[in-house]
C-alpha cells in the first residue's frame, strides 16, 4: 500500500471555501478561455493598446483577469482580500506590480509604495513578508553594464548610486519595522549586482533572525551551488540566510539571449533537472535550518509535498517561522488553503497597482496558465469539480442556500 501523504491537495471544498458560486463560475470561464492562448494573447495586446488609446475597457479588464490575479489598485483596496485570506490562515505578501518603467519619478514612486507595504506589515501577522523587484527601483541597463564590467559615464554612475541609496532605505526601513523583506530574482545578466546588494544587507540585518531574503532560481544550473555558497558565507560571517526558492520565470528570455550573444545558456538542460535541484535545495535548506530561513515559492504539488514532509520529518512545528510555502494570488488555491488548513505557514503574493500598469504582470500569469498544460488544466478541473460537488451537496441537502 502507498504511504498516505501528510497533506492532500485534492480537497476542493477547502481550496475554494472563500469563493462564492458566482465567482467560481466566472473563474471557470476565465480558465477555460486560457485553453485558447492565441485569443487570450490577442486580448491582452488589444487591452494594452486600448488603454493607451483611452478606450473604455478598464472595467472589463478589472472585472476579469485583474480581479482574478490582483488585490486592487492600492493597499487600501487590498485590505478585504488580506482579511479574507487571513480568516483561512493564509498570509498575504503585498506586491506592488508596476513593471518596465525607466524614469526616475517612477523609481521614487515605486520605492514609496514599497515603504508603504513595510509600514502596513509592521506588527501585522497577516502580512508576514514585504517584497520588491530591484528592476522597479533601478535602471536595469545600468546594472547590466556593471555586471558586464563596462565603464559607466557620469549620469550612469549617479543613477547607480541613487539606486543603491533607494535599496538601502528599503532594507533599513524593513529592519526598523521588524518586517521580513524578500527581493525577487530577475534576469541573470544583472542578477549578480542584486545578489551583492542583498548578501551585504543580510550580513548587516540578519544577525538575530532573517529580515532580508534573497531569491534562488533553481532553473539555473549553477543555483544549487550558489545556495550552498551563500550558506557558507552566512556561517562564516555569523548571520542568518533568508532564502526564497523558485524555479524561475524568465526561461525563454534567458535561452534566447544566450543564443543570440553566443554564451552557454545558464538554464538547466530540462525540466527534470530543474525539479531535481529544486527539491534538493528544499532538502538543503531544511537540513541547515539552524542557519537558513526558507520561503518555498512554487505551484508544484510534488515540491509542496516534499516540503511538508521535510518539516514533519525534522520534527519542526508546522508553523515554525523559519519555513513558509508561498503561491501567487488567484492560482493554486488547492495547495495554499490545504497547506494552511494542515497547519503549515502559507502565504500568497497579492499583486496590486493601477490596472494599466499591472498588465505586464497579468500577461505573464495568462502566459503561465495557458502554457503549462498540467497547471492550466489542473486549475480548470478543480474549479469544475468544486462546482459539481456543491451542486450535488445542494441536491442532497436542499436547505443549503447558494452563496
Ligand atoms: C510565491 C512565488 C514567488 C515567485 N518569485 C519569483 C521570483 O522572484 N523570480 C522568478 O524568476 N520567478 C518567481 N516566481 C515564478 C516561478 O519562478 C515560476 O515561474 C512559477 O512559479 C512556475 O514554477 P512552479 O515551480 O510553480 O511550477 P512547475 O510547473 O513545476 O515548473 C515550471 C517551471 O519549471 C521550469 N522549467 C520548465 N520547463 C523547463 C525546461 N524545459 N528546462 C528547465 N526548466 C524548465 C521553469 O522555471 C518553469 O517556470 C515566483 C513564484 C511564486 C509562486
């Protein structure tokens, strides 16, 4: 007989308890549409153009993909979602998701938003982490030049110094507020610069606990070694390593650039290699739990199973603050809510920002849900299954009202 897993992701009534019938039906339609990626991509393109031309389509986007994957346009409008997740034991990670801007004013505005998420999280157990992307507050062209060892002109040097100052302010504010802060992993051609900044902040602020977390993308074939090196550095210098593990979001871009510029691709040869390193990295972090604080950011059922088993096997409390599982809002509720119900620390990234500005983020989510056969059909199947379950329950107990 197969051993029973310590948490099951099959329970759709737990997964969707926070969704009304009407919302589930809307979700069913949305995920069904994702079976037609061509039309969906056309839709996103049209939405992009339409918003630029001032067409009145904001409402349509807001009531469909935006509502599914985002919390609101600002922090205040995210609060009901934060409360809702909290009532099921799921934490929220507010993620200001405006991307792709290169103006100074935008970097400053994004920094102000990140500082606001830190203030919002201070003393609030329902907001266990803050998060940001360095590309939101720094010019990545300058960072790319730094990593490539190119000489910067005066304006670029000043831009770099300003970026460093912004990042310094964010880490200092998080440490002051006692709010753990994660830095997202980005493209390999400027990630080294981010790593240097984050490692140095960890050595400063992670003396008694982990405040600052860096991201390790296991789709890179050098990342397990980099994780081990980071652990070695933490041991040698006596600080705690904050490690968020992900598989990685920029695989196509990475491969294309490597091919175009003629250097070896940093990406693993195949999905199996990524999966193997991800689970090894989980194992490495839990084996070294005295020194590493872990956030596992994945929608992969098996990796979430591995994590929950490791926690139990090591005799850790399921709500030990050193270990969190995280998923994105609007995806993999079966994982998040079942993990939370079983007592494991679980949180959702909740993106927010003006509708027109979060379109790049939304395009990626659509891409992900239409591109990954397993993931796409899993969401759709689970929604259908839950609607059928409710219908059956109502016909057996006709007094149960529709919500
Ligand atoms: C909470 C959270 C935070 C995140 N933060 C970041 C971040 O900071 N930076 C970032 O880059 N991404 C981030 N992501 C996205 C993440 O990297 C993945 O793109 C996404 O979660 C899909 O991977 P998975 O583990 O959930 O699922 P799976 O479906 O098991 O894995 C899909 C992933 O496997 C890898 N893969 C697929 N095919 C191949 C192949 N042929 N060869 C090698 N590898 C392959 C790719 O990374 C792909 O995204 C985050 C995700 C979550 C849930």
